[in-house]
């Protein structure tokens, strides 16, 4: 049987915006939480590392120290969306689905245990893969050649 999935993304300017938080742990809860601040307290800390001062966003989630590496999606030329599965799924076939965007994501807060996420972090690997894909498939190269007179 043929599967069919659709995604609706409305005008990004009319959508609500939010920051996405990616935690280095598994949280087995998918509902809404009204009192996030009692579990997720964020502070801006200046700490001395390797003889230089480096400002870090540190969060304590249920007593565990997490360090943020913020990724501004607009600065790197991308738009993120939080998508939800539609309640109107037709005949109930799992292979078909309709998804819609509820929020536009302006920043991804990627957290690591005790330190910023390293180069082997899944989000950093994804961004590196996207950069490589743009180099391979992007059309910036012909414009650069035309400007240089080649």
C-alpha cells in the first residue's frame, strides 16, 4: 500500500516562535509542563577555563549540570519548525499522516554534560553534514568563478 504524508508550514511570520532545548538525556514525558522552572533553572556563569574567561550558559536539570551551546538558526540561514501530528488521520493507517507546524524555532540550545557538546555530538554532526552538503550541491561556486573572471 502506498504511504502518504503531508506537512503544512504556514507563513513563518504569523507563527509563534520558541527556542528548542536538546538535552543529553532521555526524558520519558511528552505532555505539557506548567512549572518547568522547578526542574530547569538556567544561569549565565563566567568561568575560567584554560587561562581565559569564557561565558557559559549553565543549567541544572534535576541536579545535573548541563552546559549550553546555542545555535542561532537565522544566522546560519535555516528555519526550524516544531511539527505536530494532526488528530484527523483519516482511516487510521500508520503509513499516512498529516503534520503541521505549530511554532517556528529561532534557536537551538544544545546541552552537554558538565561541558559544551563536542564535535561528536549528534547536533554538531548534523550541522557539519549540512555544510558539506551545501558545498557539494550548492550553486555558490559558479558565481564565485564568474566574479573572478574564469
